[in-house]
C-alpha cells in the first residue's frame, strides 16, 4: 500500500490540464488558494481529504481518480494510504470505490489511543456507514457523541462536521463506507 499523496500531484495536474483550467482558475473554482494548488501539484502539500473531495468535484471526477496510481484504470481496487494520525497505529486506507448514485467508497481505519480525526462536512446527501471491529470508537457530531463498541455499527449523515475519537487504551479498528 502506498501513500495517497504520492499520486495526487500528478493526477491533479493531469486532470486540471485536461479540463483546460489554469492553477489560478482551479483555485478560484474550488475555493482553495493558488499556493495550495501549486504545492499539491509539486507534491509538497499535505492536503486534507475534504479538500481532495473539493478538487475532484471541480474537476468532474470521483475521489478515486484523484488518489489512485495514474497508471491504474478504475477504482475497484485503489488500496492507498489516505491519512496518518499522531499515534503510529492511526491510519486510514482508501481501499476502493463502486458506482452509486454519485459514489461509494470503502475504507479501513485504525486510531491509536488518544488520537482523533476531525472531518469537514461532506456535501448534502453523503452518509457514513461505520463498523467497528476492535476497540471502541466515539463519533462526535453536532448532535452529540455516539460510542460504538467492537461488533456494532453506526450510520450517520456526514454533511456536518464530525470527528472520530479513540478515548480508549487500545487501537480502534473500523471499516468505513462513504456513500452518496
């Protein structure tokens, strides 16, 4: 499994050129800074997953087209590391995607003790489906905290700010499906 950022720069540059957009036009349309676009294309920026989603939307592609190996066709098996937390056991791997009304993504996550992932809201219509395989995951939303132990699941509207939190003393492992 490789780090997703290895491919992002080349993909954004190629997709931007194919769309006939300058870096400034992509920045303006996406609401991101031109400096960030330049750094992403150069492989010098650690861009958030939410901002990668924004770029994909502006470029008219799905998330997988931004993160997969440029030589790979399709999103069925992407298998790219998409996030690392402060704890060595904290990480998220984007496994693949399948067609849905808009998109469906499959991820495998782990959060080390005391670590958290803070997410920006997704677009309206997006949902998260989580299944915890080990430990206890806390999902914080504006509606309160929901504690999800191993063997249980949670489905929620992700068009809101939310956080994954491991308040326990062991690594939490969970499967994440994102659908729209």
